[in-house]
C-alpha cells in the first residue's frame, strides 16, 4: 500500500466500523435489508454482468439449459438472471436467498423489460411477459440461507455468480451443492476472490492484510468478502463429495517489493476469480 493512501484507508476503516455497528441496531438493520443491494440502476449495458455471464457459463459448462431445472443461490435484488434462464429454454427456475429482493418492484421489472428488448439469442419467447414475471411463470423462491437450508430439492443445475465470497459457512455452501445437484446434474459457481471495492487503494491484497479482529469489526453484520481463498473453496467442494473442475481462472500479478506477499504468491493466493464446475462423486458417503 502506498504511503499516500494510509490516511484514506484509515478513514475508510473507521467508516466501515461505524456502518457495521449501526447494523447491530434492529431498526437500522430492518431498513437496510429492504433496500436494493445492486449498486447499479437498470441499464442495458449491465445485462452482461447481471444476466448473460451466468447464463453463458451454465450453457458452456453444464451442457445447456433447455428443459432443465435450475437452482440459483443468491440472485440479488431481481431475477433477471432467472428470466434469462427461462428465455433460453429452462424448464423451471428456483431461488435460494436469505433476503429475497423486491422481485416484482418497478426497478426489477425495468430490468426484465431491458432483457426482453435486448435479448441477443434469437426471438424472445412469447410466453414470457416481463410485466408479469415472475408471478406468471414457473419460479419458486426459497427464503433460506445456505447455512440454514435443509432439503431444497434435486436440480439439473445449481449455480451462483459472485455469491460464494460472501457466504459465512463455506462447508454449508458446498453441502447445498451436493444435496441439490441431481445424480447427473452440474453445479456452476463463479466466485470473486478480489478485494471488491478495497482494490481502489491500489493494492489488490489489502483486504487480506487486515487483522481478523478489524475485519470482523468492519463486516460481522454486513456482506464483506469472507477472504476464503481458492484452494480452500476447492477443498470444501471435494470434502463434501464433489468432483471439481476449474475451466476458467483469473490470476493477479503481485508486487515483488511487498514483503507481506513474500512466500504467499502461489496461484491460489493470486486467484482473483474462478469458475468451479462440480458434480456428485459416485458412491460418496458423508461423514457423521
């Protein structure tokens, strides 16, 4: 971290601690969870981020979506990704989210209209009306976290996009994938291992350098990254009876003059994003 940024980082840490403490107040927390979590307003240019990237990953790594049942973990404030799955031919779409968004709000419907207007994969299906979605379609919402969810059903595809890095219990995240994936099903999880907005200070590893106590003070009541690294995620999937492939992975360069980085600069440490494709391991028996 550059010396010129020390004051800015200190100010940011103090602000994050205040925000976190405020979230301990029930009234404040209740008001906050009702607000949108997606930072960007509806915009056609952002459909790639909120709809197409996940759809394309599932199409590429799970053998398509036509006729398949889809479970998405943590879609966010709207279901534009789910609408994309159904438009591409999925049989059904189910959501698992502890804090479901306002899926029928005007802002959400604005996203749905944009998707229908800018759909790049052929003619838009006549049976999918953006103004009546999701109530008029095969959408199921499970209001549970991955940590508390029990049996949620069996699906052809279980997927998530930039969710795993915010989960507090990675073991539970892996267990949900194993339980919900059918025998011939596939899990496709894109996980962002970057520091998110902490990257703005010019050090991609700054968020890993905070002592655990400080990190908890800033984010115990909020959704800061859990700082779990690539190899740890990989291990959790395997220990929960899943075979794992990583077809796409983004590595970050390291600063050789940073003494904190010395001895840590392996590929797991440098991974900033990865796609995990997981399947049930035959004859796996979970430990008791």
